[in-house]
């Protein structure tokens, strides 16, 4: 068949009715797509899919939710709590993949959800459920079913204690979309990311808040994540992150205290790459004279967000120096830029969109690399810096060289 004739109509994608989920999927579910949703136990995978199944059913038709780990009564209790009681949402407690396939063949649904792939078993494999061969064979059966019947199918996947997807690596290659639901189960926020998407971008991010009624989307993520920020407190800086098409303002917190006599300095990093954080500490000690090697250092990104882009380096450096000198970073100023080993500040991509979000949230100034001065929004002042020494001087007024032993006086 010619490629031009193989493509379906442009409006074939179906929205789930949950805006943040649709954003990460690329606009909705494609008929016949096989989607894998992974995440830590208790993070909210089943809650998210039960809500999505309910909203999808109310928009498009029948959804079959298959639970291989709970009874229909148990899933029904959660459905009522989440108010996911659409008449077209059907529940089935079954872990035999052949029985699930027979149910789909008898009356094909508009959406199939299987919770979870590790709980399913096939008569063709003799190994126990959750084994490599069982997961591979069950996924292959559901893949054939999705493609032949054109039924979008979502599988829930378990993760190991190391945080990687359990089962064969082949599973990630078989599916069309891989989603990851992240967040501390004790935090109210959950992050939905895509690590593979044959039908859209993998750069988008969805933000949810966990409530008593389930997960609700957070369209204005910047305001939500900065809602608990205490302006004028030492050890805090704001960074304009960019997740796909969405600019996102994050607070970076740092705390430095004198290390105990005779003990090794402690390092605790949450929401940040540990090695990258140690690199920033080393640059501050070598290029700015901060004696962080004799201090206990704690780094945190509130809200359960994990920062991965190098453009956040400058925010961490300013937060550390602010705590070290006990000098608050200006409340109306943010910072963005990668910090090199020689102390230089390197540019960040798509700076205009980042500055636009800062201006929308009421920030008036932003520390940024000197290369960013040209062609940026006039709504916010760009304070251009070339190296870490200039950044500390511009952001903290040259107060960053106080000795760590004087903190708290």
C-alpha cells in the first residue's frame, strides 16, 4: 500500500478527557496504540487510569478495565470514591490473557486497560506470572489484539527497586508509548513524562495534584509549585525550566551548615543529580572561594520535581551561595544558565519562552548568560553575567565569601 494511502484521517486521535494526560500523549490516544504506564507502587497509576477510563467512556464509548490484582468489588470501591461510575466503564477481574482476548473479541471496547501486565499469564508459557517469558508473551498477545482490532490499549507496568521497568527490555520496544508517573507518594504532586512516543513528542510533561477525590490536573504549574515559597529567605532561588512546550518555574533550595567536628561533611540531594550537584559545589569552592568542603550541604527541589537540564546549574549555585552567606537572593529575580568547570556561564535554549513565563508570574529580573542579551523579551530585565563570580556579585551583592563557620551568628 502506498504510504500516502496508509495514513488515517487527521482527527483519528481521541482525547481521554484529562488534559494533562492528553498533553503527554500528544493530543490523545491513537486507535490500535499500545501504551505502557510505569511508576513506583502507590504513586497513583491505577487511580490515573481509572479516572482516564471513566472520562474516555463518557466521551467515546465502552471502556474495559481489566484488573489482574484486585477483585471487581475492590476496583468498584475505588471507582465510587473517585466518582468514576460512567455506565460505559466495564470492570473485569481476570489474569488469563486468553480470557481477556476472548472478551475483547466478543464485544470490542473503545479502550482497553490492563492493570497490570506483570499479573497476566498465558497458557502458552509455563513460567509463573511476572516472569520474563510470561510478560513477553502476554504483551505480544495484547499487541496483536490492539493492532488487529484497532483498540487503544494501556498496560500498567511495575518497576524494580532501582526504579527501572520490571520484565524484559523487549517490552519497551514492543509498545508504542512509554509513560512514567513520578513523584514522592507522600507529596501531593505527580509528574507524568513520556520516554517513548511513536505518535508525538517525548518532551512534554503533565502535572497532577493528588487529592481525596483522585488526581486532578494542574494547568498553571508554575503558580502551584511556587505557592509555598518564602520570599526573602536565604538558600532559595527560582529557575525557569522548560519541559516540552511548557515553561515551568521551579524553586531550588539549599542549606549549608558547619560540619561536626571530626566527622565527614554530609551531602543530601533530592530532586537533582547527585554528581551534578557535587560538580557545582566544587566550582563554587574553586572559582568563588566558598569553603563548602567543610560544610554539610542539603539540596532540595520542592514539589517532587526532578531537575535534569544543565540550564538549572546557576540556580543551584546561587541557592548554595545564598545559604552559605546567609544572604537572601532577591525575591523578584530568577536565574538560568549552565555552569562550566572553569566557572563560565553558558547559554540556555529557548530563553525567550522562559523569560515570558517569569514575566507572567511577576518576576522583574533574571540572571542569564551574556549571550542572551539580544533578542529577548523587554518585559523582564536580563542581568547578563559571564562567570560565577559575576553572578554571585549581581545576585548577592558580593556577600558570598563569608566563612561557613560564621553562619547562624
